[in-house]
């Protein structure tokens, strides 16, 4: 006698063939060889799983470093864009009043001595992409006849190599 048993809960086409009058318990996704009983199940082998994991690891090793470098580059580009917009506001203040403001707060609120103030020149004073405040000095240390405007960069320390200012050419 030949009986084909199919597990209705399994999506795979698991089949067990029984020849004879023996009773067997069918387990899905298993292979067994008992006298005159053969079960065939489809599944991934360990080698196939390791191969897929290895390929994913190699792709991740190639892609992730490129993405990490891009995010830091994007932050530096954002700093240059912020510095440019703050410079525009500072220059507009200077055109209206004849001098540069003493602090960046003067771009938001009219100082007492500004007679031609047409602000606010900024909606708010932005922070750099690392969460630090932009620093403004008038007169500047690097620009004696003008102002210095800078981001302290990722380390948050003024005077380090990663500072980005309106006098740098990065």
C-alpha cells in the first residue's frame, strides 16, 4: 500500500511516503529514513545560510564607510550654508545702521542705538549641525576691520583644527 501524506499547515510541498502497514508521525521540514518510509522536505542548508550572511556582510562593509563619510561632509556643507546666511544678515544690518552688531541678538531684537533697524534679520540664531552655537566676534580676531563668525566643529572647542570660520577656505 502506498500513502501520500501532506501537511496542510506547511506551505512547502512536504511529502511522506509510507509503504506497508506502519504508523509514522510526520514532522514538517525534516528528512527521515525509517524502513520503507521516506520524507522529503525543502529548507535552506547551513552552507546556503552562511553564504547569504557572508554576501550581506561584504556589501555592508563596502557601503557603510561611504555613507558615514558623506554625513560628516554634509554637516560641513550645512555649516558653510549657515555661515553664508548669517553673513547676509550681518551685512544687511551693517548697510541699514552703518556698523556691525555687537552680538547676534541684535539681528533678532532692535538695539537701543540702531536708528535704521529694519529687522529682524534672522528668524532665530541657528546652531551648527553638532548642536553648538555659532560664535561671533566684532571686531574680529582674524578679520580686524570686520567680524569673525565661526562654528567650533564636532569637538566643540574653539581654536582647534576642526573650526570652520568665515576666514577659512575649506
